């Protein structure tokens, strides 16, 4: 047995024991696993490497933190509620279109934060009651919110797993927008129609309207949408004219937050910011733990060991291994799965278009947010609709999950042809 395998098993065992036996947070478990491997490898406790790894994803952490504050402000001033109410009023006679729009609304926070948790906790808490009001059962409503969080997490402009995978092979996060839309939009539409359409053949709008708070729409109207429009415009301008503007995502979200303070209900920025950071703190902690975890694997040679063994698998087995191991490892963290396994698999698929393949692998990695024991998207979605256990949500997510895996593999196989069209 090679020393690299021993170190890898040490990290896995320490991590599992910390999570399941000691019931420690995932981020702390990753820190302990990293330190254990360092000691066993004979490196002692190299503080420099641990700190360096801890700040490996500082850019992503800043994006998530500022985006979460922005989303919280947008939620508190009434924008998300107004958007849901307006869409319900306009499309209640066409349930299929209404469901698709509600799914897109539930995806939106994840699209700009790169976090399924942010999506579920913000838009999910507003969309879920509407889904249940129009006749969708509680379990299906929670599952739609959870899948929406996953699709939003992977959809552009911010896809943290893709950033992590790209960072592992020094591939810049450029050109991902169209591939990620091709991946997420069809799956989101299929999932919401598969889970909800049979329950909403007709909608009694008069009854539903009475249950929805529309005071923000009546009082502020179009002003509620100005912060979101401003952020979208700034993102586009920043991409088109990077040398002129070069604002960066964190600054764009901060500007959007300030604009939001003057466009709807009055909010206390300090209070809202504290709530937002508290909600995303576990995700930020996991990212720091993942960075330390990866730094340790790189220093000790474990990362190279995994890459070499992945490359030695037969082509057909690579897809099977990816479909099984990445979601399962995602139970630790979808970000961890993207880094530890996503990078080796991307290197194993060098014959395919790297941007499209990295996008597809990130989509599979996102399934980790539905896998126990962490299952962040599933647990929070169940809590929002008032369910005590998230197991029914996991069962209902099985078909969409299989579709995500199979569709992602098909996209990888077609990536060279798609790449020639897209790029």
C-alpha cells in the first residue's frame, strides 16, 4: 500500500469520524483531516500551508458574502415577493409557464451567489408557499425548491464548483455562460414540470390572490426591480468592457445593495448584513476547509495519486466512476467533490472540450447538496415547507438527479461538437 493511499485513507477516516461520530461541522472536520494527514506524512503542522489553503478561495468567498447581503436586501425590500405575485397574476391561466417562471425565480439567488443554500433560504421561502397555494403537495414543493437551488447554483454568472475545478488546472472562469445555460435550463424546466404540472391543471386565482402579500407591489411598483436590473447591467458592462470598468463581482453586489436601500421597504443594513452572513457562514467555512484540504493533498502527493489512478481507468469506467463517486463525495461538500474529484476527472477527459466538460462535472458535483448527511439544499427546503424529515425530498429528487447525471454525461460526449458551435 502506497504512502499516498495511506494518507488519503487517513484524511477520509478522520473526516468521517469528525462528522458522524463527533458531530463537528464539515469545515472543522476538513481542518482536522488536513492536519492529520500533515502529521502522518511527516510534515508536522505547517501553518503556512494551512493558512495559504484556507485563503485559496478568498475571491469566491467574497462573491458569496456580498451576493448574500444583496439577496437579503432584495428579499427584505419586497422585490422577490413582488416578482412572484406579478408572475402569478400574469400567468395563472397557463400553469406550465407559471411553474417554469417560479422555478427561475427560485434559481435566481443561486445564480448570483453560487450557493444552493442561499437560493433555498431566500427565494425558496417565498416561492414555496405559492407552490403550495396553487395545489402542489408539500413534498413536491420542497423538492422543486431544492432542485431549483441546485440548478441556480450551477447556472451562470456564478458557478463556484466550476471555478474550483477550473482553478485546479489553471483554467480561467471564462466562456462558461452558454454551456451552463445549456446544462441547467432544460433540467430545471423538466424537473418543475415533472414534479408539479399534474397538480396544477387549473388555478383558482381569486382564492390564491388573497393569501399573497402584494403591498410592496402596490406601494413601490417598478422601483423594486431597480437593484436587480442595476446589478445585471453592471455585470454585462463589466464583462464587455473589463479594462474600462473592472469592478468585480463583490463590488457590483455592494453597489446593488446600496441601491436597494432606496427602492422599497426600509431595512436596517447592519441587521440584514448580519443575518445574511450568518446564513452563508457554513458555506464560507466549508470553502476555507476545502482550500486547506486541497492544499494538504497537493503537498503530500495525494492529489497526484488520485489524478494518476483516475487517468488509468478505462474510458467507459470513467463515466461510471464519475457518476457514482462525485455525488457520493458531495455528501461531504459539493465544493469538496468539485475540487478533490472534479479536477482529476476533468484531466481524464482531456480529449473533450474542457470548458463544457468542466461545466458538466460541476453539475454532477452539485448533487452533493442533496446527499446525506449534509444535504444542505434538501434539509433547508424541507424546513421551509414545515417538514420534519428531508428523506421524502431525497426520494422525490431521485428522478431529477438521475436526469442531471445522464444529461451531463451526454453533454460531455457531445462537448467537442457543441464547442465548435458555441466558441
